């Protein structure tokens, strides 16, 4: 078996990050805590199944330029 440096640390084409605590994909919101609309889009606070609080920014196309 060869160790190819170009394939180091990659698991297929899935690039989504998972929680280091419970493995929940960060693309999915387990429980939405609160939402805050800002100029760049919308900030959403979500909670993980393991209880960890996360903050995500959903950018709205066209909201920044102007
Ligand atoms: Zn978690």
C-alpha cells in the first residue's frame, strides 16, 4: 500500500463538518435556538444533540451589495 499525499485526510467528496462531540453534521440544525437578521443575511443559533451551542451565518444573495 502506498501513501498518496494528495489523498491524505480526505474522506470522499463530503466536505461538511461534523461535531467533534457527537458527530452531528453542522449542515443540519438539530434545534434552532434563535435567529437574528443582519445586513449580511441571517445569524442562526442552533443547539447540537450533545448540547453544544453553534452559530451559523446564512448569507442572503444580494443583501450585501448595494
Ligand atoms: Zn454535538
